[in-house]
C-alpha cells in the first residue's frame, strides 16, 4: 500500500501535466489547422473557377443576362460536398446569377472585400463558409465578371474535434504506458532501495566513513555520499549547539549530560601530575594541591563525573596514604572519585619527565628560544613509562569500552598502546601546550612515533584552531594518512581521529565559595601589610611557575621601563611576583631562577628606597586561597607568556574580581587572548608596548575598568571548565555511538557471509 501510494504521488501529477499540456495546445492546433484548410480551399476555389471560366464566358458572350444556362451550370457544380453555393458578379458589381443556396445578403462588394482578406469567412445560419473571389477569364480579354465561391467549413470543426480526441487518446495511452513501466520498475527495484535506504539509516552506509568492510550498493552510492555529508553537517551542528544553550554550565548540568549521553559509562582521567599530594612533614601527613593549570581545570570535572584519576604518585607520603594497589579516595574531606597512583623510580622520572618531556618536548612545542635536548636514554624511559601507564589504565578499566581522557604531552604514546589493548575504548587526548609548525616539530628524532601514538586517539584536542591546523599539517608532512580538512579528521591505518579545539577554562566560583572570600579592601590591606607597603601603594600581580615561557624576565623589564619613563610611579607601584619553583632539578630552570633573582635585585637597587621595593619576588608555593587574595588585592594582573597553550591565571584573576575592578594585561601569545578581548593585549617581547600598557592600566578610570571586567567575567562565566568538559564528553558520546554502529555493521556482514 505504501509503495502504491508513493507511485500515485508521482503518476497523478504526471498525468495531470500531460492533460494540461494537451488542453493548452488544442487552441494552437485549431488555429494551425484552420489556416492550412483555408489555403487548401483557396487553391480549390481557383481550380473550380478555372474550370468554369470558359463556360461562363461563352454564356455571357451569347447572352449578357444569361439565366438558365448558368443556373444549371452552378447547380451541377455545387453538388460537391464542400461547395455550398456559387455566385456570379458582373463588372458593375451586381449579382448576375447564383445557385439556390447563395445568401442574398452577401453582396458582390462584400464578397470581394472578404476574398481579399487573410480570413475570408462568412457566417450563415447553417454554419461558417469560406468566401472565395475569382475573376472569370483573362484580365485583358475577359468579361470583367467574377465568381464567388462559398465552401463549407464545418468539416474543419469536425476534423478538429476528431484530432482533439485522437490527441487526448494518444496522450492518455502514453501516460498509461509510462505508468505501467514506472510501476514495473518500481516494483522490481523498490525492495532493494528500501533495504539499502534502511541500511544507510542504520549506519551500514557509513561503512566507508568508519572503516567497516561493507559498502552500499552501487546505485545507492550518490545517496550514501549525500547522507554522509548531511550526517557530518548534523554532527558539526550538534557539537556547536551542544554548548550554545542559554543555561550556564554547572557540575549538575555536566552530570545530567553524562547521564543522558554517557549513562553508565566509565570515565578515566590520566595525567602526570596528581590532584592531591600527600607529603610527610614530621610525624604527620599534609595534603596539598599542586600549582597546575591542568589540575585546576580537571579536578572540578572529576568531582562532577566521578570515575578514576590515574597519575604519578610524587609525594613523600603518597604510598602511606594509598592502599596496596595505589588507590586513594579524594578529595580527602569529601571523597568523590578514586585517585590511582603510578610509582616511578628516580631514574624513570629523570628520563621520562625531566628529560624527554621537559628538556625535549616542552621547549620544542613552545618555541621559546631554548634548544630542545633529545637523548636516546630519555626516549627509552619515556616509552617505558608510557607503557606502564597504559598497563595501569587497562587494570583500572572495569569495562571493554571506557572513556579515557589522556592529558598532555607526557603520554603521547599511550593512545596507540590503549587502542591495541582496548580497541573499543573512546580515547580523548588533550594536548595542553601549543603544537608547533611542521618545520619545528621535525627537530624531534622520534616524530613519527609521537604522531603514530597520538593518532591512536578517538579525539585529539588542542586549545586553539591554530594548534589543530599545525598538527594536521605536521601529520600531512611526516605520515601517509588520509586527511579530511573539512571536518578536521585524520584516518591513519584504519583508525579515525577527530582533531578539535577545546579552549580550556576554570570552574566559575559558586555563591558558597564567594561567600568565604574576604572583601576586596580587606584583601588589599592584608597583602600590603605583608609587603610592608602603605595603603595607597598600587599593586601589579603576576602568578606563574618558574618557567622561561611565562615571560617573567620580560615582565620585570617592562616594570623597569615603566619606572624609567614615568618616574611619578616610583615609590607608588610594586610588582608582586608569585613564582612557584618548578623542575628545579633541571639546569635550565635553576639558571632561570637565578637570573630572575638577579634581575629583581637590580631593579630594586636602581629604583628602591627605604620602605619601598619595586619588585617583590615570592619564590614559594602558595595555596589557592592566598593566590585568590592576591588577585583581589591587585590593581592589575600581568600575564606576559612568550608562548602558552591557554594560561588559566588570566581567567582566575577575572573570576576573582567580583567587584568588577582591576585590569588584565595579557600577552597576545597566550591562548586566553583569543577569548578575553577586553584585556590590554600586548606583545611581551616589545618592552615599550608592555610598559605603556602597565601605565594605562594603573591610570584607567573605574568606569572603564568596570565595563571591561564585566565583559571579561561574562566570557569566563559562560566558557567555564564544565562547558569545556561537556564539549569533549559530548563528542565522545557521539563517537561511541558511531563505533557501536560500526560493530553492528561488521556483525551483520559476518552473519551474511556465514
């Protein structure tokens, strides 16, 4: 019934169109036929006139007013079925003789006038006649008489009706034939088309896209291509719309997303740095959180979705706090998820972390004018530790298809190792640092192994589209892979990897958290008291790890130039530089810390005075509440990264300023600069430009600060860490659906072959 209904939807409009065409063409056909017959009757009248001409001339020459002979001649002639009447007009325009049926109201002058027209017709009570006017005899020797011939045109109407019915019959027959052919073809092919379309909608037509061995039928190839394109568009639109809703992203909304799209799914996060470190201090264990942007971003996500976090256990009391398998429930005061620690020897940590990761990959990716160092021993340690983490993940996995979130450049080989052992796992690798251009990455001796390892991921994320573009171009340069630029995907050895940008962020402070904050004035007072500064001292704040990519040197140079160029700030402004020690075992970092200390002493000696130090360097770890207090006390926060993936300090400062005051001075080379447009964006290499930005920030009116900060806070509030996680996990859910379709298609194929 459905098939017949579909066929009728096609055939009925076709039949209607054919009948309409026949109806519209009939008047044209009638006009053409009438013209043809009119010319035929004119020629016929000429023949009749020529045949009668001699007889009429002889009769008129014998007797000018001959009556009976001509009447008899005319009566014999009009016995023709088409000739209605004959009339003879004299030279003076009088009707000399006529047959019995000749209409007396048709005078000679009128007949002559009609005969000279293109449509010589006269309507009689019995019907329409064709009027012909033909002179009798030659023009020079004739009598001057003319013959009027009236031909019946009713046969034209009869033939037109016959033609119309014939045309309708032909068109109807043609329509029936087309309908029969269409129905036969439809009945023969409908079953195959329906099966093929159902296969496409079930996902089997996507086999070429997702790597299954089956293919749609050849006649369905155009439909399959179109359906693939539309599905791709829908997927892209879904990714965009998933996070574009009005409701803010919160832990509750993220949990709701997980319930809806990853219901019952296992989530495993993997990072080198652990979110909670247990250190032995005397006879007690002290729990602290490391100064890490990665931990700052991921820890709220794990609180929201639970699961397991696999990390390197680096604390002096980590083994004591964990069970025999290295597991401990965290956070300590409100356990929400499990921390699984992986133990490394000092040699492994030296080669894998300090060696290959931080002396090789870190400077290579940041292009920060520090030569990367690659050693064979470091590479072997890196491979060994990556394999150990892969083993830990497999042991922690409670299912064959967990969702694994691998974090950063420490685990570039793990995705491929996991893919080999957990082929159904959804592996999301997020690269927290920049990805360099292909020429720079080509320095790495093991570039192919790094790329092959990362392409074991289902999804590979970066902070910006620029880093995604660099990675795709690097793969194109060094590997034989199929790259689909339109949808940012790479197919390598049968594994497809989505390359996507996910700008990371922070957890927006809740009302309960903000309620614990001290007022801004109290924060300013306490910070100034600790620095021994008067109440009117202006504060610039920088918060970083001791790292050469953070632009601390350039920041101090800018403060020095500010005091040179604008001496009115001497004694009135101080840069409070909080710098947590990092990787102090590396010579490059130890030298960098010494250099910063010497620069601080130089600037303080040059512009300092009793009770005033232009730069205060606090080279020690600060707890989050102390850092937040510094943010709230600052007149401006200075972020001068030379090359950074995102730099969450900028977003933390914005989130801390609920008074909508303070100015953010932000490096254009930090990923955050692409989102925080209301900051004073600078080139940190240009000392003069940065000094001018500091001067502008210190003198900015409160109204302008409020306007800029309100805009910045709206951006950070909307684009928070839960939104970042929702995008990745939403893409993971979509990816898992595709993999299950692939498995079902493969199962159907094997069953069909069996």
